[in-house]
């Protein structure tokens, strides 16, 4: 190769690399604290980071109840846990950060604040659109009202409930927010 060609190639390479900005990634490490009576419930528990309900990163909880997840940190992400017999359960939202690593700690099952007898949604911090989740035969349909992306039911007690299906665990979600369409 001729010297002028090598110089041009090197200049183009430097220009290209000068505009290339590598993706910023953050390592999220953490622990889950669980009441000893539910210790068997966490086998195969998965912690997931989601962007608009789409999983972007996740990892299985280790035997010592720790996790390590690497993902882009350029937008808000919702954190859920899920597992065998445990539906998607919202934990919290993490905001964008320029830190290289972030430590998180969760308690499962989470205890939620209530106002006027209704659970306060951990995402929107309101209770006016939260309803109880009913599992198994408690959720037999008497009246159904279809409202995308979910269906709510009126149970035997005439209260509005979200149908959680047949499978449940002691650490499954207990409430549903109609505003955010999340189980918590």
C-alpha cells in the first residue's frame, strides 16, 4: 500500500472512532431478603429489568439470595421478579445513572402501605386504581369487564378483583394497579 493511501485510511479510521461512543453499561448487584418461612418459594426466582414490559436484562437469584445484572442505564427501567408458580411482580423503577455499579436490596414478599383500606401502588404512589388479586376458585367470574390490557372481575363479595389465575405462591403479587397495569 502506498503511503498516501495509508494516511487516508488512518485518518478515516480516526474520524470514525472519534464519533463512536461506546454504550454506557451499569452493573446492578443486590440481595433479596426473604422471610425464612418462604425460603422454599424462591427456587428459580428471576430478577428482570424491563423497558415498557419488555425484558432487557435479567438473572436468576443465587442460593445466597444475591443477583448481578448488567444493562444499559440510559433510561428508566422497571424491576420485576418472577419464577415457577409466581407471576410477574413489580418491585421498583430505577432511574438513569452514570454510575458504573449500583447496589439494590429488596424484601420479598414486599409489604405495601395502604390508604383508606386500599394498597398504594409502588409505581404511581396512588391507591385509587388498585384492586386485590384473587387466585384459584376465589376468582370465579360473576361479571367481567374487558379493558385492555387486562380484565377485572366482580367476585363473590361484589368487590372488583383482578383474576390471578390458578397458580399462586405465598410470594405472588397481592394487588393490581389498573393505571399502570402492574401486579405488585
